């Protein structure tokens, strides 16, 4: 039985390397309704409250990855209520309507999908209560059912939520008093990979996630602590992809563990499996088989 990640592990911020820092900041701030928590030089951190969700790093010297390469499929931001999700979806519809790509009811969640101005996938979603999730033989039941975005907004967009979408974004100096309501954090991260078997060997057998669902050889969903998924890997656009080249798009994925001892234990486990690790004194990072960077930090 492989060692497992702590049950209360969670995803942290996703770092994106971007060509147009101003346009990307405007999208995640004005449309997605995240606040700028910090901005210095060529780096902008966006999130809600004091929790970063998206970190943008200016890298205009880089090119976009070629179609079919491994990397980010989408960053999925989970909202704490259908009302707060509706407010964000309405905001994107008003400010960046051309970025909407679809919506679905996944049984465990309701989700809306977008593509940011540089081609990175974005999911905004709300989880149903865990008591409503169904599990069969250790696998969570998920589906992709039609979800009418206009009907969702009619049912869940409040007057307050609609008003929030009209507010100008707040800068980092006042984010603690942001009138946008509710929590929104990275709930899961979905990657494009070359093959599912290698993803399972790395993320389940070595890293310590538990597999929660799979779609044959095309997709794998994994989590800690019985969540439906903290990460997913698919080959829908990237089957057979090799190691990534340095390009615009995904910079790194952050995994948050409860404490420093948990980070230390994971680091030793990865070294035992021969996975090269990098320790900067505050975090430890390593590459998956496609050079997607996973950075591990301690909550406390």
C-alpha cells in the first residue's frame, strides 16, 4: 500500500507565464473577479481575501506551446456558493463574453469553462455537499450533463451579485476590504499529459494521491482525503506528448500540505523513488514526467 498525502492537503496557486501581463491581469481581476493581492516587477498575484489563486509572471520572450504539448488543461477555481459562482460567471459574460467555452453538471459539482486571453483553460465551479456524492468501489461517480448557463444565472444571480459585476476592481492596497463576497480558491488543477499510465505512476504511486475516477487510458482523477479530485490528467489533446519545452502557459502547480513534517516526508518519498527534488528552504519542487512543475509548501 503506497503512502498517502495527508487528508487535508489542498491545491495552492497556479503560476502562469504570460506574454501580456496587463491584459492577463485585467482578465483575472475584472472578469473572473479576483483581487490583485500583490504586484511587483513582472509578477502579479491574484486571489480572494489573502489566498492567492493565480500568479502571473511576465515572460514576453517566450513563445506559445505547440498544439498537442503537455501542460495546463485548466485551473479550476471553486466558489463557496452558487450565488458567488453566478456573480463571477455573470462578470465574465459581461466583460469577456468571447472566452466562454461551455458548462456542465458533473454530479459532484456545477462548472463553467472559459479560455483566458492567452489560451489557458479556466474552470469556475461550485461543489455539492459531500453527502450528495456517490461512491462505488472507491470511485466517485461523475458525469458530464447539460447545464444551461442562462437558467443557472436566472436561478442563482442575486441583485447583489449582479451589482458586484459592475464594480471596478480593487487594487492590492484594499483587497482585504474587497466588497466581492465569498471565498474562491483553487479547487483542482487539470493537466494535459502524454499518457495516463505514467501519470498514475507519478501522482498516485509516488506522490501519494488516491485515484478517484478514470476514463480508460484517456483521463485520471486523483485526490487526497476523499475529495472528488484535486488533480486530473488527460490525453485528450496531448496523447504521446513528451517533455515540455520552456514556453508560455503553465509555470507551476502548488500543492499545500498541513505542516513542514508532511513536506519533509513527501520529499524523502520522492527521493526514494529517484525523483530529483529542489529545496529553496521554503518549499520543495519537482517535475512530473512531462516537466510540469509541482511545488509543495506547508500551511503552517
